[in-house]
C-alpha cells in the first residue's frame, strides 16, 4: 500500500538527524507541493449506445498524470487511486449533435453509481454538439479504488463522442487530503 508521507512529532532532547528531517519534514512537504493530479482527454471517438446503463468514457490521451493513476493502454476509462484520501473529480462529456433525448453524466466508484454525483441535460438542442460538465465532487478512495465517468444518452440510436479541440471529453482529479 502506498502511504501518504506523515510528519514527525519531535520530543525534548531528541537528536535530529538529516534522515529524520528528510523523511518527516521534506517528504511530506514535497508530497503536498506536488500532489497527485490527472487530466485525461478523449481524442478518439467512442460510440455511446442509446439507453441502458450508460457507458464509461474512455480516455486515450493525458496532459498530466503525476502518480500513474491512469493508463492509455488498459482500463482507459479509470482513474485509480494510488494514495488513500479525498480526491476532487471534475470533467465533461461531449457528444456529436443530435436533437433527441436526454443526456446525463455521472461518476461511478468501482463500478457503482454514486449518490449526488450526476448531472443531466433535458435535450441536446438543435444543431449543436452536446458538451456537458460532470458534477465536481469529492470522493474518499482507498488505494486501488477506481473512478469512471459514465455518459448516458437515449436519442434512439448510438451517438459518437465529439473529439475535436475544445469539445473533447475530459476527466480531471487531484488528491486533496487524507
């Protein structure tokens, strides 16, 4: 298990060594100055079926993944916790234009839907692409827990995700606290 560095409580008369200082002062400060962060994007279109439980968005590109939370070659829909603690998640999902049906985005942890962690749009609008923010939320994760962004649509037929420049689906997370 990967542990978050902790500080040391010094006692009167204790001889402070460079090892003690590095392990118990420098390491925690360095961790906090470079917290685990991830920003993954989708650059290859994904077909999202109409109806059902929705689809986990896959992300094939990373702008930053400071701690190895995401892979672009396996389980590409997942952000996997490498440290225990509270993580802040945000992102957006994007579909090509279609004027029919409902669109929703939600977060799953280890394959299970999370209460209060979804957003929806009553319709896609005429002549515009659908780009919708996911609810920004905090999740407590243990090492190995994974989070996925689930996109649902019920237009009556499969729709592709939009992957042009500013319309790319994106998932972001940052470790906040233990």
